[in-house]
C-alpha cells in the first residue's frame, strides 16, 4: 500500500527533488508525521481540481451571483401595495409638471405655471378631505437671504424672492411637532427634470392626499415643502429652514432627490446620529433599499454633489433621511430626463415607502423629543431589497471585535499545532501574505498602465456606451494578472507539492487580511465595517464546517460546491454594492471634467472589484492542477479587446432613444468687456464659449464642426477673475480645456446695470465699496483681491468671506419674480505697510449674467451652432455677458 502511494505521488509530480525547505513546512495540520499520514490517508494530490471543472464552478458561481443581483435590481415592487398610494394619480401630476418644460428659477414656468398647478392640486386635496380628521394649511413663501458652504472648496449663494410652497398637514386638534417632506420642482437649464425632481413632487402630492384622508388622525403633523430653487445650489431649502415660521416645529425630515432617472430610490444618508430614524425606515419601508456604505461614501465628499439634506442638517440642526433615484445617471440633467423613462413601478415603490415611513414617524412618540434618542450611528443595509438589517454602531463594534477574536483564535490554533513548531506556520503565513499583497500591487499597476495606454491612444471613454467592454478589457487584465502572479508563486516559489495545504494557507491569508480590514474600520468608527465582517464570518464558518470533508477527500467536487455555497451570502451583498458603485460612478465619469482621466478611475474601480471578489476564490488557484488554459484564454480576450479598442471600434456616445449616452457640453454666446480703474473700456470681445464636461474634449465634435478645434482652444487668464470667462458654477479647476469661437456681440434686451454706489474709508482702516446690480435671474459675481489686499468682510452669509480652491471668491445670485436691485458691499483691507493711494488697484470684480430662458436665451449664431452638433451631443446653452472692473 505504501509503495503504491509512493508511485502515485511520483505520477502527480511530487518527487523528492521538488520538496524544498519551504514545502517541508506544509505537513498535515493534525500534527502527525508524513509516514503515518501516508499510511492512514490517500494522497491529497489525487484530489486536485481539473482546470475545466474549476472554470465551470467559478463561472457558474459568478453568473448566479450577478444574475441574482440584476434580478433584485429589476424587481422594483415586492408584493402588492396596500397603503392606498396610487402611482397612476402620481404619474398624472408628473406628466403635467414636465409638460411645462424646463423650470428654471425666475421663469414663468417655475414661478407661476408650476406654482399654480401645485396650488390647484392642494386645494382639491383640501376640499376632498374637509370632513376628515386633518386640516391643511398652504403658504407660499418668497424668501431672500444668503449663505456660504464649503461646496467645491468655497461657495457663497445669494437669493431674492425665490419660491417655496409649504403645506402643513395636522390633526384638527393641532400638533406641536412636525415631520418635513422635501422635494424641489425647479430644474437645471434645458432639462424637463422628470426624475430630478418632478417625480418626487408628484409622489409627495399623492402622499399628501393619502395622509389627509386617513381614517384615524396622526399624532404629529407633516410639513410638505415643494421648494422652487434647489438647482441654484440649495437656496430654497435655506430660505425655508432659516426664515419660515413653521421651521421651528420640524423635528426630522425626509428629502427626496435624484442622481439618475428612475429605478429604485436608495437611502444614501441618514442622521446625523439619530438611529431612531433608521429604525423607523427599517420597520416601515415596504421595499427597503439602503446602505450605510453609501452614506459614508457620500459624506466623504468623493461624489461631487450635494442635496438639501446638508442645509437642513447644518442650518436647521435637524436629522433626516436622504433618498435618491440612482439608475441611468447618463441622462441625469439632460433633455432625456422625461417622464416616459420612469417606470410606474418606480413611482409605486417610492410612494409606498414614503407614505409608510412618514405615517410611521408621524405616529411615533420619538418625534416629540428626538434629541432624547440621539445616541450614535446605526449600521444598516438591505439584502437584495428583500429585508433590512440594522443595529446600533456600538453593538456592531462589539460584534466586529468578537468576530475578529474568533478569526485570530482560529489562526492562532493553526500556529500552535505540533507540525508548526519553531514558528514555521507564521513564517509561511507571512510569506503568503506578502505574495498576495504583491499580486494586488502588480495587478493594479498593470491595469492602470493599460488604462493610460488607452488614454494616450485617444480612445478614452470607449466604454461609456458599452460598459461591459470595460469589464472585458480591464477585468480580463486584472483577473489574468492575479492568476498569473499566484501561478508563478505556486510553481516557482513553492514547487508542485502539497497543493491542498497551500490552498488552506492562502485561505488563511485572505481571512487574515479581511480581519485586519475589519479591525481597522472598526477602530475608525466606520459603520461600513460590516462588509469585512461578512467577509470574515461566513467564509470562516463554512471552512470550519468543511474541514473534515477537506481532510478526508481533499479538493473534491462536493467540497468545492459547498465552499462556494458558503460564500454566497457575503458575495451576493458585495456584488450588489459593487453594482451600486458602478451604477453611480460610471455616469459621473461622463461629467467629471477634462482633467481627470476617466479610464484610470474606472480601471482602478474594476481592479478593486476584481481583487475584492477574487479574495476567497484565490483558494482555488492552489487547488487546481493547472491554470495555463485559463491564462491563455484571458490573455487572448485581453489582446483581442485591446486591439478593438485601439482601432476605435467602440464609439462612446449614442442618441439611441431607448438608451441614450449623450456627450455633455456647455455653450454660451458671450460678450466680454474689461474696464479700467476709471471705468473706461480697455478691451472687448465676443464669442461662443464652449466647455466639454468630459475628458474627450472636442475630439469627436471637430469632424462635424471643423472650426471647433485646438486653434481656438483657450487657456485660463490667471490674472483675471475666474479666468476671464462667465462660469455658471466654480468648476474651472475641473474643466480647464475650453474653446472660444469668435462671434458677433450679444445684445440682451435686458442688459446688466452695474454701478458703484459709494466708496468710503472706515474708522477701522478698511475701504468699504457698495454696489448695485440689476440684471437677469441668474448672475455670478467673481472677486480677486490684489496681492497686497485682502477681503476682510462682506454683506453675504455670516459676513466672513469664503474663497474657493483657487483663492478667489464666487457668489452665485438668483432671483424670482419682481425682485428689486441687488445691493451688496465689500470691505477691503491693505496688507502693505502704507495705506493704498486712490490710484492703487485693490480688487478685481467681475459680474457675469446668464440668460438661461426667455427672449434673450438664444441668438442666431448660437442657434446655428446648436443645429450643427451631432445628435449624440447634449448642449446646454444660453447667452451670457462678462464685465470686469478694477477698483
């Protein structure tokens, strides 16, 4: 029997010459010597997986995981709605609101037509529920104010007579405490804004109707705020929470937003530190979709966006829940954001959830004194939208550390076996950990080099209309490199011996690494630590349960199948999180500016996802007899894909109505006028100023419009405020590549009127300049103090000037109807030893006007250029002026 076993080992390649000093450490972990083991057990080399079985197993596992994730994503409504919310009625509201067209602040569509429709529907609801248990009070607010936030480095906003419609629903006996539900009905320029955010307002109207007609009275009240200036950087919510008399009654809020068009609405942030709100969502939501990972990613600032949540949190000091649609962000803020793209089931699930959560909170005792329940954060996440898991963060920390202790105990027990005397196992674990980390580094570096090569070949964003092509190119490179590094380690470092022990060793390595991630995130107080918790607890449990099977039969088919089944739950949730990441970030890369190579970002995300998902599957590389055909196949796929990409086979954009992927550009027909210290005109020009909001610039547009090429590309004029161009928002650090095509002067029928009202020296040694401006509903003010002066105070916000990332000051202004002239003042202080003379320049001030609707919105030259753009371009356009003054 012993001789026969020896012959079989020789056939398996386990010769004495291949047994290195390293491999001698991989003895049976039971502590028996090699001779006894050979007598008692069959040789493990006989039970390695064939390459074909390995491919089938892992491919099937990944396909099933990804299929379940997609099934979950498409399953919008689970079960039948029983709450009385009617998606049909909500859709009627949506269709009517969007039929009005773009609703920008200051336009009749926004300030009059939409307002009248909403007021009419509210009056109908009030009449319908007049005999019920609740009363409805409607108030139209026109606030004026200003504030500063640290959005994009530093941002100051001023608004005048914008519109809010507030509806107070309460029991007829009255209420002292209120929930706030918030949506916004205004839109960005040139977009009907169905998903952002008309559908939310339509949902809120129907929720208002449902709550008003309840058969039993609510314990608390609900304020429904239909705000009319969110797209102007959160102005209307600030006007409500800082000025409206009902604001002091609000104890918590729900904000309905969008970062995409339709699909599921995800809870992506809550709090701060009010776990009772999460518990309310968990208990009440009919179709849960939430993750604390999204909250921590969003609040980290990685995503260049913000919502009214920030205003209510920072200026109102009230806790809330932030929800947003995230699917199909490719057409967010474009002309394609139309109601037909929002499924009725999306409206139904949002309505069911909002109605149930609002009703639950309005009946909750906790709303009366929410501060009493303000204690720490919550860990929360849903499992494929079926049910929610939520528990306090402090409980999560205990669970995390207990799990880590069990995992370290498991590894410690492995170290203490007699066969691992002298620290042999610890050394081998350290070597294997080093190999794994090196494989990560080499893989990431290799894939990023490929992404840079694609970028240098001029094929950046080839995946924008073909997302899975990026998975094929960068994913095959990432997985292939991981397998290659470990195959080389297996064959060259370890030799062809004791494969099963090597498989166990690399399982332990990944357990150790996930355990370190678990401890690290827990120490930082991050609730996202639940992800490594799942990746430690489930694999460890299944490995321990399969230990006997593994030692008895090795890497059998039964063992492999059971092992993969044990990984199913953490891998399902992890794959779902990865889907959410790509669903959000891939469209964002199409509007992230001209300076960040999107292929590098996407390739890094795909590589991280591959490393993430491949962690415990690495176990099988050392249990497989060979990986040469896998590597050959992946290499072939990669090379073929790279050739196709290099040849420009995949075009990034499409105007296909079923699934548009537009290229975003901003076009302004502008006239720039530069004034001297005495007010005289020093220079003037006019042109069509073009910004590309993605990395490809004008590469694909130039063949269609030859005059838009690099001969008219302009550089930032650093000596002028905001480069000397009429930026709508302070994003010039993201969009540095601009084109300026000469064109005739613009002559708005309502030109900007700008004047210095007064200039005086203050008793505290500053110069105070007061100004008056009359102009369109949207204007931008840029300030650039001289090197020897500083802006010490102004009339905006809290009086403390806040500059942006470039050390300049940006003030965004908007007004509704019948607004008076804009008056403001600045105080400038000299930093030089001598007081500045009358002729010495203190500050550069520029005022830009934006005519984004109405009769001044277009010019013949602008209209002609827009007609020449290809169908796959979405050009947001308007007329603007830029006037710079020296003081």
